[in-house]
C-alpha cells in the first residue's frame, strides 16, 4: 500500500482484529491468482462458501494457492451441518485434516443443535483447528431475541471458538438484518454491549452494511461474507478513502467549518439579490429576432 496519506491504523497480518473474512463462491484458479495479486494483503480468511469446496474439482490447488499467500481457508459451515446430520463428523474432520486446512467453521443455521451439542463439537474441533462458530438462523422467519444471541455467542466462545460469526447469509437479508437489508441496529447494540466486538465477525455482504459497521465500530471491525470483488472496496471504507466513511476518519468537518464564512461571502447578499431582481423586472427585454428574419 502507498504511504502518502494519514489513514486509520490497521493491524498487521495475521490479524486478530480488523479481519476481512472473504467468501469464495466457486472462483477458478486463475481468478484466485488474480485476486491474490491484487488484494491478498487485505484478505484474512477465505471461506469456500456453503458446499462449493466439496464439488470444486481443483479444490486442492485453490487451497494451496491461498496457503502460499498466507491466507487460511475454511469450508462453509453448511458442509459440516450435512456431516453432522449424516453422522459423518469424524470423516469430515479427517477430510479437513487431509487438505491441510487449519480453520473450521461450525454453524447451525439449518439444522438445530442445542448449546450443549454445539459446544461439544467446538471443543472437539478446537483440539486441532482454529474454530469459527456461527450464530443465527438462515431462516428469515426464525427471529432470535437479542438476549438469546448473547447467550449463544458466549456459549460458543466459552467452548473454545476463536471468533463467533453473526449470521447474515450471502444476501445480507437475515440474522443481523431485516429482509430489506436494513441493519437491526438495536440487536447489534445489545450484542456489543455484552460481548467484545473483537470476538465477533459481523457478516456484512452489502456495502451499506459495511459502511454502518465501520462507522459504528471503527476501521478494525471484523467483517465477514465479503465478496471477492468487494475486498478492495471494503479496505477503502476502513481507511476513509471512500465518500461513505471519509468524514469518519479525516478532518472533513473541521475543514468545512473553516470555509463556512468564505463560502457565505461568495454568495450574493440578500439585498443585492433583491436589487438585481427588481432592476431586471423594470428593464424591458429586447425582443428576440427569429433566425429566419436575420439578414
């Protein structure tokens, strides 16, 4: 990154805060290489979304490309939900181990798990992997009250999760958000009042959601479900290099206040505007000649 402007401090990789958790929805290897050449410094974790890692033919090559760039990979939590549902947890864990993957995501966005059941899986996985757990339902009809969010998050952290991901889906229309994509601001207020935001990753696939989170929680907020095409855009939001957050991190208000008087002086005084208007009204205008009558 260029070193020209004063920008908010960003943690060095590997980061514990200011994490950008990026979703790979099935990129080809060349696309992965292009992305890494452009913005690998701003990608902290890549999730192979839902079950894409299971059906991608060259997934080993992709995982290796990310590894060479120093970026850990995890499979989507949905894949582990299927494994649990089918009694294939141990086989799943063996598959992850064979791929050399160091991070695991566990969710219960589709299947129901009690806190006790989920904690058991987290403790087991945490013995050899860095665990990201996910809280929140993928069902827009299932509304979880704020106090329950806090209980579920705290239970996962106590069981050994490194971070807890707050659900929004790839669409950004469930969990932390209304169906319209609007932020459930009250829910987020109640969560961060009880849980350290550094222990959370807020899914925020939409730009307006990313703006809200950066304005509210700062440049070092952990954000997830970031599209590969939005990595650089998000980094500019974190640094105040986009109009949406420029005033948050730079002295825009101070600059503009100093120019209030000068800008006012450039405007015509009210009496001057009135006099000019009156003179214009009293002066008859010359009739225009039609082009056809000229000459």
